[in-house]
């Protein structure tokens, strides 16, 4: 295969609707080469044009050998920068721009020139590019196990523009009911994209910032519409409840991801704001109180100094707009009860070390020292949380 064939092959993989994820393989093991040849001979779910890529049909994943990618990159880079100098493109040149720019994006996630070239293809209404195709390509890239792509602000911003373009295109002729269904489905699918990207790259600030935009602007457009009076508060509450449960489950599985916990707090408050149009009712929302109780129970059960979890607790409990004084006092009492139990010697009974060797005694002392350090750090984090709640609550009340 020539280098042009490699560029065309990678382009065909990314625009294939059946492909959900790609991965760059540093090298191809001998046993994998045999599977690649077998896939070529058999055909299977995907046709033979994807040889010599490694295809996992059931998982809809394609492995791209890095030597092949770099071989395609050498030719694609020269050809791409020659083409973007032209004022206009023929259909054949536009296809080459689409193919070469994708190769450049796979090699480097922050290639602004490649992104701008793809935007130019869309603005020129080229037959080689469409909103739905670009949306699918960016979704695959963001959900793939690539080195930096799932945390690329450039790709997330481009994906955001594509979501806006698709939404505007659909809602021009859609009825309010159709628009509502489309936005709800779009918000859920984009949340799933965020969760996959955050799984691949922890502390993914850009992914969670995109999720905030989806629920604040995309889903929020339903509530700001002139027809919003037909959109019952019950549906809003039900929708946000499902989102809150999904995010809570994800946060409990990733207790150290501070960006996820920050979004969890934001979406909880967003739910309360949307579910209660009367401001006075927001202070007694049962879902919010139940979730705070569950998080405090989770934080006190894992017995580790998870600062991201306690940061969530202190920000929610100290907010005077959503938590009343009596509720806050109850949360603080529960935290103090946990603090007293941690201050005591809660690490089990004393071990009889008379029959131990010196080496075993040294290991035991080292283990006890590590546990003491964990306990001290845990107590420090919880006390800092209580002090922060007291100080923040006082300042907010003074400001009012």
C-alpha cells in the first residue's frame, strides 16, 4: 500500500458508523499479525479494505499500528500544508484535505490548523464533509484510548460547535415535542461521551465543562423556550433525577476525581433550581438532602482522606441557599460523630508480638505507622471541612 492508501484507509475507518473506538498500537505483536491476516481472509463484520488494521468486530474497536500512522503522517503533512494555501478546493482536493487533516489530528490533538481546515470544509458545504459525519468523528476520537485527545480543549470546543450546529439544523423545522425528545436524547448521549472520556483521562476538566454546557445551554434551551409552559416540572425533575443518579454512581466509582465531584454538585443544584420554581421550596428538597447524606456516609465508610469527596460535602453543606440551618447542624453532628470515632484507636486489637521475629516486628511497626499517618490525614481533612463550613456559612449570612 502507498502512503495515500494509508491516509484513505484511516479516513474510512473514522467515518464508519460501526466504529466506536480507535487505539494506537505502539507495535504489532506476532500473534496479532496472524489475527489481522485471518480477519483479512475471513472478511467478517468489516470488509477487507481495513487490512492491515486490527479490528475487534464485537467491540467495534480498531487498532492502528503506530508505524503505519507515522508513515501516513509523513506524506499527509506535506500535502495538507500545500492544499490549505489554495483559495478554493475542488472536490478531489477537498477529499484530500479531509483525509490528511484527520491523520494530523490523530498524531497531535492540538493541531489548530487541521481543525480550521475541517471547519472550512463545512462552511463551503463540501460533499466530503457534513455535520453528522464530523460529529461522529469527534465522538470517536474523544471516546478512544488515545494519549491526550480525550482531554484536548481544542477538540472539545470543536465538538461543542458541532453539537450546536446539529441542534440548530434540527430545530428549524421540528415541532416542540420533537425538539424536546431530540434534546433529551442528545443530552444523554453527550453525557455518556463525557463519562467515557473521563474514564480514559481522569480529572478531565474540559470534559466536565462540556457537560455543564450541555445541561445549562442545550437542555436549558427547553426551559427558556416560549413553549416551556407545556414542559411539565415533573418531566424536568424526572429527567434530572436520572442524571443525578448516574453521576453519583460514577463519582462513587471514582472518588478521587475532583472534576467529577464538582460537576455532581453543580448538577444537584441545577436540579433543585429547575424542579422548584418557587425559591422557598428549594431549601427542603428531599433528593438533595438524601444525596448529601449518602455522600457523607460514603466518605465516612471508605476511611480514607479523599479530599475531593470532602470538598463536595463542604461546598454543598455550607450553601445557605439550599441547606437550612437545622439541616446543616444535622450534617455537622454526623461528621463530628465520625471524627470522634476516628480520633479513637479504631484500627483493631493489640497484636501479641512476643512470638514474632525482629523482622516481623519491624514490618508490624511500619504498618502501624502507615495507618497512623492515614488516620491523622483523615482527621485533618475532616476538621478542615468543618472549619470551612463554619467560616463559609458565617460569611454568606453576613453578606445577606
